[in-house]
């Protein structure tokens, strides 16, 4: 009887070694060969999580929120004294042009152009023109209508667009390609997020609920304001 249990234990150990080796071999194939073969393996052996995790970080060439060519990369958020702080590299087109910092302590945000005076003289007029163009297309309303617009306010709009883009991508992964964002009350700090299966379904929802102030997103292109 003892010999039988010993035999079973040895065989079980061998099977474990073979199984682990087979899994490693599959992982090698997964990382080595074509995307189609990777997906075939992932469907059978559940390796898709590894690929999705890799793709979710920052796929090369992935579009990101931008306003008239300006976008914020390497964004870092943190809790400031008064509100959430934000930092990051401000890009214009394919060039990193300035360091953006909002400490969240009630003071004005800083936009420090790289290359010193030369960088400021080159890109400050472009940024000012983008600010002017943006608020001509999307003017401030209500009690804020008479406020003077500036680059700091413009950056706030870019940060909000980035946050909405993140929300949209999260909803898209859940199977909702059309996303409505709106506030039930004008002064409410919270937005309602509604995901639907199509743009047509979203428009029906808007009509049924008589929404007047809302944002409807149906594509990643909606976050690239040109």
C-alpha cells in the first residue's frame, strides 16, 4: 500500500512539472507570435489578462484628449490644500513645450515654458490664440459669462476633458460606445453618467428625458477638439 501511495505521489508531481512546463511554453508562444494566435490562446487559457494589462498602459500611437493641439502628458494628480492638484508636461503637437503645475492651494497655476525666453516667445502666442479660439466656440455662461478667460482656465478645460475621456474609455470597455454625461441640477458638482449601445439610443434617451445641457460622446475622436 505504501508503494502505491509513493507511486501516486511521484506521478502527481511529474504531472505538475509537465503542466507548468506546458503553461510556460504557451506563454512563450503568446509573447512570440502573431496577435491572432495570442487571442486564440487567450480564449482557451485565460492569458488575455496579460495582454489587456499591457495594452491598457499606453499603447503606442494611442490618441489622447487635446484642445487645438495642446495636450497634457505624464499627468500626476495629488491632494492639495484646497483642491486636487495636477502636474504634467504640456505638449503642442509633437513637441513638449512647458511644465504645468497647479498645486491645489488656491494660488494660480504655473505654466513654465521649456527653453526659457525662447520657448515662451514661441509658444505663449500660440497658447493665447488657442484660449481665444476655444472660448469663442464655447463661451462661458451664466454667472461666469463676464469672467476674463486665460490660459489657466483653458488648462482646467483640458483637465476636465481628460477626465471625461477616462470615463468614456471605462464605459467603452463595459460595452457602451455611446456615453451621455449631464447634471441633474445646473450647480450640482456631480455628473450623471449614462452608457448606451448606440448613438441612436443615446439620442432617444436625451429626447425622452428632455436634456438640454449634456455631453454626448460616441468616439475617441470626440476628445480631440480641433
